[in-house]
């Protein structure tokens, strides 16, 4: 189980518990947290689940795979800290993680 804080672009925070093995996109969509669309359902094919991950957490995540990398290229608001939240899977390792959503996913 990981406690995850999602921070909207306007600073509003949502902290929820996410079961290990569940993606941070899936958990956000299920809980109705705004700022993550997840249009493709987590197939790494839409890039509407992009989030910014603070540097201190990046090393705890799985590496960016080729498919995620190419989808990130479609994100207008991509930054160095960008990741697709459908590719971040909850685990005890990331308990306490804080991720920031972009102003919009398009
Ligand atoms: Fe579509 Fe993440 S939900 S790429």
C-alpha cells in the first residue's frame, strides 16, 4: 500500500491509499481526482495521464521504457520530471510519493 498525494495545478492536494500493483493513473481516475484523464485505460497509448515526479522520487520508479518515452513526446507540457502515471505502479517503495498534475493534459 502506498499513500499517494496528487497535487492539482492550482495547488489542491488529494491524498489517497493505493493498493500495491495498482497504477497511479487507475487509482486517480477511480477516485475522481481531477487532472489525470487516462483515456486509453493504461495501455500507454494516449499520454493523457502525464504527471511531474519530484526528483527525490524518480530513482524509486521503474525506468522509462521506450513506449512511455515515445508517448511522453506527445505531451505539450513535458518536462524533465514528466512520467506517465499509468506506468507508475504503487508499492511500499513509493509510500508517501507526491506527484503534480499539469495545467491540462492537452
Ligand atoms: Fe493512456 Fe497512460 S492512460 S498513456
